[in-house]
């Protein structure tokens, strides 16, 4: 199965100072004078291809670009240093902007990509005209924290990172599995975790599965390494690979509150999101609470992470410090609102961009 380009989308190989990037483009009607340039950053176990319908739906005077991060899509595979949090990916995005001669752009990030674009804003706020966060990872990472302020459960990030990936799912990714026979097959994960209304995307489902299967597996990429821990459930985040970039000891994006110049933020989320929520089915502490994983030591030791609450708390502080944000919660959408409720997502995005 190969990933396919939609009519009107073109792919470019971009040599940057950091890696060779694959970049999709929907050119503006007048390439010499676009009214805005929008750059899309995909999430984990996906690629730029997921954003093709959204790119095509933008007004024709907008230039739309979507970047494959290292180890995803058709970009170069290079190691990910998780001790830098999401900075390897954020620095790659900036390198692409540099190579294309782009100054300030509108950034859209989905899931892990939401964290990536926040990191770009932290490190180079002058490059950001606006931010759109679609089902973003919490500013305090994925798992291992509690409370609205992201207090860490323990020092080593127990229960987070590469050690938490399902090994059968990783093997099926590596093997290019396109079936829907098992709960751990990428197609089944797409249907049950990425979207809440898979029937709406039935015509494109093969393309989305093919996009997932571009994920490069291994300790330096997805999922990364893990280490033993004395804390439940017995492992903690390592230092290499994708999932460890979002361990709480490496990722804290709450510093956006202190930016001197604060770009406007649109936050779009699905109320049926199984991945990023206040009761995520991908948070091992939540699974412990539900009895899915035995031996859970209780909420006083290993509390689940209130991901949405944490994001809202940081964005409320952002607004109180002079920034602006708007939250759009879609009742029938899952982790990919741009697929579950495309008309609403496209309308909200265009309004946010002012186009």
C-alpha cells in the first residue's frame, strides 16, 4: 500500500540544514502573492497526507504546506533525541521554513504536532502568525502528571514513553499490516481511536492507513526505548525515540504563558477523543483505574492525567497574560476533528486565519 496524493496536492523534497523533508503543497491561485501561508504539522503514527482534504478546502488564495516530520511519511529517517522534548521536531519545522524562505506563518498542529507547533512558538515566536491546536498533547506531556497544573506523579516518568507502546501494534506497523483482523492492527486503531465516525472517511481510509504505515519503527524513532522503574507499572521513559519526547520530565510547554508577543490560538478538540482527554484510553493510569491493567496502586500514587483540563488551564493563563484563544469542542468528533467534522473544522480554521 502506498500513500496517494490528492488532485491539487504536490510533493516536494526539501533539503534543509537538519534533514531531507517531504513537504506537500496546495499552491495559492497566485503563487506570487498568497494572502496567507499555512503550515500543517501531523501527529504521531501519521504523516502530512492526513491533512490533504483540509489543505484543499482552504480559500484558493492561501498557500498550504504540510511537513513530514523525521521518521514519518517520505521524510528522511533520523534519530530523535527525546531529552530535548519535541525540539528535534520543532527545529526540523523551522529548518523547512528557512529552506523555503518563509518568515512568519500560520501553524496548525494535530496531536503531537500540536506540541511541536507550541515548541516552535516558544523558541521562535517571531515565526508564528497564529496557532491552531487540533486535539493537542497536553502542555505537560502525555501521562505521568496530575492536576490542572501538571504536577508530576514521580521523578522518572513511570508509565510513560516508549515502554508503554503495544509491541504487537509496533510489529504490525513495521510489517505493513493493512488488515482489520485484530484490535492492534493499524486499521482497527484508526477506526477506534483516530476517528469517532469512520464511515465518513470510508473512501479515504486506505490512504489514512497507508499514512500510518509510513511510521519508522525502532528505539530511535517509534516508539523509542524504555527503562525499568521501581514505580508502577514497572517501566519509565527512556531517552530516545518518539514517545519519550512527550514524557513529563522532558516536555513542558506551559512557558507559552510568558511569551512577550502571543499569537492568537484556536483550539479544536473532539468530545469523543479516545487519545487526548481527561480519561484517555492510552493513559496507563486510566487503564489501571478501569482494571484493564492489574496492580494499579490507586489514584493517590498513580492518578490519571486530566489532559484537556491541563490544556485549558494553560490557555486560560495565556489569555490572562494578554493572549487570546478560542476553544471549539465538537460533540461528535474523535481525535481527528478535521476528518470527523470537516466542514466545521474548515470553517473554524478559515475564520481563525482571517481568510
